[in-house]
């Protein structure tokens, strides 16, 4: 019969620790879709629903729901209709009375 060993094997880590590399500047953070929509709405010409859908990849009902969410957060949005019948959404700056 063999005798049981009293020494234990060293624990094996699930992942090997990453060596400390020279810190490179962080990559540019990708812009969120919400920030992209707000940028489009702040343009002087505003944005149509089609512009918002193409920029984000969202369906029209999702874009409209996002606009509703902006209104509920207190952002002032203006909707106007162009001559060709397309609705244009624009973010309006609220003027604070002094």
C-alpha cells in the first residue's frame, strides 16, 4: 500500500493574472445611442423620425418612446411639420426668467 502524501499541490488559478502593461491612453468611448439622438435633436434643423431611426437602428415606435422619455425627464422638445408633411423634432432651450 502507498502512503498518503502530506504535501498539497499549489492551487491553480482559474485565470492567469495579466501582466502589468504600460498603460496606453484609453480608447475613445463609443457614443451611446441616447447621446446620438440628443445630438441630432440639438441641430438647428432638428431631425425627422427617419433620421433618428437610421442613426440608431431603432424602429419608429422605439424612437417615439425615447422622445416621450426625454419629455418626461424635463427636456423641451418641439415638433413641427415641413412642407412635405414630415414631422421634425427639435430640442428647445428653456429660457429661465432672471
